[in-house]
C-alpha cells in the first residue's frame, strides 16, 4: 500500500564528527611543530611543554574543523535538490509470503 507522494530535499551533508576529529589532530600536529621550533626549558621538558600547549592547540583545531563543517553544511543546503518521493509500507506478512514463494 503506497501513501501519497511528497516532495523531499536531497543533499550531501558533511559528517561533522569527522571534521572535529581531523581538526583536533591537525591542531595537535601544528602544536607539535610549533613547540619543536623553539628552545625548551630544561626544567620543564619537551613532553610537558607539548602537553600544555596541546590544551590550546587541540581545541583551536576542533573549532576550525567545526567552522569548516558548518560552512560546508550551509553550502550543501543551497545545493539541495527537491525530488518527489513516495513512501511504501511493507508488512511482515507480505515479506514472509515472498520468502516462502522464493523457496519453492
């Protein structure tokens, strides 16, 4: 039994979680490069200094990744296409009847 047709929008939306993860990774890598560019205080050590600056670098990367994802999401909304779609309901009984018919 099919229901009446309706108009729906189709678009390719970015996966925001992936942008956040990649942004955090890039933030950590940029922090590593910037930390390695300057002399390290021997009383603190490189790992501790890198860890401290990661507290700033990773959230900054995540923020930039989120802004990029939101920008791409807005662009994808503009490029959305409208298509006509119909919803069909299939009951369990008709699925069982089809599987019995296929078996014989």
